[in-house]
C-alpha cells in the first residue's frame, strides 16, 4: 500500500501489524516515518521512542527522535538524542552535524564546535563536499 502511495492504508496496516507484533521495532520505525512525513510530530515521536525502547541500537529511529526535537525547538532533549545517536552510529556525519546544531542552540558553543569539526572530518572522508561546506559555514558562524 505504501509503495502505491496510499499512506493512509499503509499506516493502518502497520498499526494493525504493531498490535499483532508489539515487540517489533521496525514496525514502530515505519509508523514513525509515515507520521513524520505527515507532520504529525507528537505521534511520530512516540512511535520512534517505542522503536528505540524495543531496539536501543536502531539508529534511524534515534535520528527521527532528534529531528523532531530540533523541529520542536526542544534543544536540550535533542542534544541527548543526538549524543545517543553518535554513540550508536559514530561514522554518521549528519548525526554529528545535528548534534552541533542542538548544542549551539542550547548555548554550548565549544561542544558545538567540536561536533561540527567531527562532522566536517566525516563528510570530508566520505567525499561529501556539500556536507563539508555546510559544516564549514556552521563553524564560521560559531567562531565569529
């Protein structure tokens, strides 16, 4: 149903599957992604949190939590979410970059600089020039 573009029916099917298989983190992750795409952030956040509670190493769900918390301008909780994400996915440049964003918005400038530098290093090692540029811009803004 999702492949055919029917999000409503797909979400309903996933919610039924979640009732039948309540310990399946992947189902909760998919529910969270659909709800986030529909801008239903409170329900998406809850689904991502259920997914992480079931599988603490599900990086995609942890990233979803961080994204929503940033959108909601809940920076202190976003910092915690991204710190956990960089623990479980240390080579993910966007995780370090978003940690830097959350830290800078929480007034933790020195830690934000370190996170942006790590993101830049990872982007560069992965040949992602756009990411390098984005990290450089963030660093310039913080370092004056």
